[in-house]
């Protein structure tokens, strides 16, 4: 039996007692979910500013863009989640504005962030592809850190597993709609917990690996935008297999297709094709020079 606030990893012999999801300051509850998201944002911004400086670009450009990217990214993440979880929100519309309980879809944030980069670059007369390349390592670092907010919220977990990373959560601490029939079938008589894949952990570790790859690849890329394509491919590949074991999957309305898996495949295929085509065109001198990465890039 587990207490409602406990979390354990039995095969790692880790038992965490009284893990809170918030703390109180002057009577106001501050969610660890929100702290993880905010920490991820600023860690990502700091990494992007460091990359900009490494490549001879002013870090002030990054911090000027940062607040627009964060605002519209969060807005996009919420809108995306609400659209594909409308069956839940249509019965209680006021919950649309309650993001303290989670409900930010990363894909929506990514789409909004990419659009914000394009619009911001047009207004500031910057190279949008270069700005994307500078920001996406920070974007996925923010995703890696932000995923730990799901740990405190007891959400974004997978089906039953008994592997080395298996995590146990008290049934009383999770949303009823996140307990699948398969999970329900694995709850033993007298047990008050579920044992699941910690998919938030899988994705966080996968994203950290992508961060390292993007930072290293930045030194050998062939054209502006190639880091962004590598991000789309790497994240899409990881999200495809992770989404396949999650219990809170969002589906395309009227189908049994997981929207995140569909987008993951689209991102992966799109990135591979685009990279191959652009490299081919560059090697044959058929592409404008704006996509090239000069040895010592200038401000724009």
C-alpha cells in the first residue's frame, strides 16, 4: 500500500515519501509543474544565447525574441491541447484557463514557436533559418527540463511495465482518465497503486541526447536550417515510440490515430527529405547563397 503522495521505482529500490506537487507562499499554491516549465524556458534561452555568442551573433537578439517565443509558445501549446481534448473541456469550459494542472501540448508550442520565429525575423529583418538553428537546441533543452513538471503532477506515464525504470503511483494521485483498461487489469487485489512506464523520464533523457547532438552538429552543418531539421527528425523519432506507450494519447477526432504519432512521422520524413534535397542542390550550385553557413557569420 502507498500513501497518496508517495512515488516509487521498485526495481531501482527507490521510494520517495510525501512528494508534493506544490508549495504555498502567502497562502498561494505554487506548482512544481510551473517551476519546471519556467526553469526549462530560461535554461533554453541561456543555451540559445550561448550558441549565438559562439557563432558571432549578438545574444541580445535571442533575449529580445525570447519573451515573444515563450508567450506564443505557451499559448500555442494550450490551444493545441484543448483542441484535441475538447471532449473533456466542452463540459467545463472554464477549465481551459486552468493550466496549473497541466495540459500543455509540446507540438502546439513548437508550431507556435516556429511561426513566431518567422514573423519576428521578417519584422527585424533577420535570417529566420539562422534564428531557428540558434534557438532549437534551447527549445529542446526546455522540453527536457519541463517534462519533470509531469513527474510532480503524476501525469504523462505509460502502460504497465516491470522494467528497470518501472514507476508506481497511487491511484488516488492520478487522473482517472489516464488509467487505461490495460493498467486497470494489472492492479492486484488490495493494491492502491499503478505500475507504469515513466514516459516523462524517457522523453527527458531522449531530449537531452538531442541537445548534445544539436550543439555538436552546429559546428559542421552545411546550411542554415539544418539544425532545425535535425531537431524535427530527432524529436519526431523519439516522440513516435514514446507516444505509443502513453495512456493519455490525444487522437485525431473521429479516428484511432494518435495525433502526436502522425505528426512525428510527418516531421521525420519531412526533415530527411528536406535535408537530402537541400544538400543535393547546394552541391550542384542550384540554391541561393542565403542558406549557406559562412565561416564567420555576420549579424544577419
